């Protein structure tokens, strides 16, 4: 009985060898760049000055937290109202008599 030979690895190896040969031929065609003609890359760590961060005062934090809590309470009330409206519409649709 002949044994089935997988060509998966053979094809991958052939493809790899073709790619390497193409790279080698490209490298042999192009002349090496002259090192003295290249300018060095200039890197700037922080080209834009960073703002100085200061800790906010306790009163500012308290006012901001109070504002956040007020907005959260308003959102919760809106969501509760929407839920009630959806419940009312659902019950109205379920209780609607079929028109036959």
C-alpha cells in the first residue's frame, strides 16, 4: 500500500526558499548606501512642553463630586421613567383585543 506524503511542509519550504532567493537577488542588485551621506535621525523626547499638574483643592473636589452625584441621580430618574413607559406600552399591547 503506498504511503500518502504530505506536501504541506514541502510547499512551505519551497515558498520560503523562493522568497529568500528573491531577497538575495534584490540585495545584490542595489548598491549599499554610503554611510557618510546619511543624516542622523534627530529624536525629540518632548517637543511640546507638558503642562504642570497640580492637585485640586478639597473644596473643588467636593463640588465636583456633588455635581457628579446630581447628574447620576437625574440619569437614574430618566431611566426609571423610561422603564415605566416601556412597561405601560407593553401591557397596553398585551391587553389589546385582536381585531378580527
